[in-house]
């Protein structure tokens, strides 16, 4: 009986192996995959130093060596000369380049000479605006250095300014020279997003009605403001000043004032008078916290034209 039992046991073991050939194949595949992974990803750290930190350090070292090898290979390649890129002036339009020939590089011109050059270097077919750019030694983040003012240009702006007035006396505003006046009609235009005016004047009593349109008017610089004289009870006077050439300027986030001082068609004297008036206004608004070097640089240009650097001694 004992012998029979042993024989039975052997047969059973043989049967179990024979009945599961699929498991043998799967086991072989798993072993093969593990072997492949071991070949592809060799052990980078020594025994006892297989922590995550140690493995990262070794991987970084291997990557560094690979980079050195690739750099060495790049150094062995023949040097290809790099074609020099064109200068900013060379990338400009033909008309701009021709105008720029009248201006010497790195030269400072007197204010009178700069205005003459601004008229000469205008190459566009329309009556271009002469622009004044004044770089100030101020930080607009501080309230006392946020330079802002308005003034009447002696020779005007040369623009046909369209004035809209939010007032109950629409007939009186139209008679005074306004292009658009009233309440319901003007508010309806704002509601539809139609902005067909350059200056908006309002009486203090109706300013509350413009609150919902601040996001439309604010970015365009059209929101009435008491400091600029566009919120007033004397509507007729505000209209007359706006039509005559009243302008407003404000320093930007980089400390520069940009303002048009006339047209190319203006005479030399008209441009000079307007420019001096703007400079005088900027100087009068000098903050008390700025002791010296208030004006850092002054440039003149025209619409789409080259810039002319102005000598500071001629504007101080």
C-alpha cells in the first residue's frame, strides 16, 4: 500500500505540471521582461546606496557626462558662419529709411532744428501730427509724481475735434458748438457702443448716469473728469476751449509724456509756440520730491516718422 501511495503522488505532481502549460509560458515572459528591464536600466548606485536621493545623483552625473559628449561632438563639427541680421533701420520701410538719412546718429539737435527736421522727415501722404515725447525722472506709482495737466495750445491742435455734451440744455450746447448734446440720445449711443466723438463733457448732476459706461469710456480717455475741465457747469466755456485746441497729457507707466503739438502743415513758429507751452506746463508740475534732472530726455517725431533727439539745454 505504501508503494502505491508514492506512485500516486508522483503521478499527481506530473499531472499538475502537464495541466498548466500556459502558466509556464506566462512565468517565462515575466522573467524575460524583468531581465530586459535590468539590461535597459542598470543599477546606478552601489549596494547600500540605492536610496531615491542616491539614484537621482547618479542619474544627474550620467546625464552630465552625456551632455559633455554631445558638446564635444558639436565642437568637432565644421564651423558654419552666422549671417548677421539686419539692423532695425534696415528692416524699416523704404520711405522711413530715406527720411532717416536727414538725421545724424547720436546727435542732439536744438529744439528749433528738431522741429525743422520733423517737418522734413515726414514721408506720409497725409498731414502728419508732430509728436513730443518727454522722458521724466518720476515714478508714477507715487501720487505726487503722477504728472497730469491740461492746457490750451497757442496755435491749436490742427484737428477737427468732435465734442459731445451730456446736459439737459441740449439746444444751448449745440449753439455753443457741440457736435452732439442731450441725455437720452447720447446715452443710447453709449449703450450701443457707438463712440463718434473725441471729447465728452458732462454737467456734475448727470455724471452718475455715466457710471455704467466707465469701462467703455475710461480706456479711451473719454471719461469726463473735473481735473481736465470736462465736468463743469459752464458747458459753453468747456466747448469753446475744446474746439480751440485744449489738450490733456498724463505721464505713462514708464515716466514719459506723449503729446501731439501740431501738424506738419503748421508754420515753424506755431509748432515752436505749442512745444514751448507744453514744456512750460510740464516744468510747472515738477514734484517737490524730485530735486534735480527732472527732464531726462526729449524727442520729436511725426506720425510714422523717425525720432529726433533734442538737446536739453535748448528746452531748460
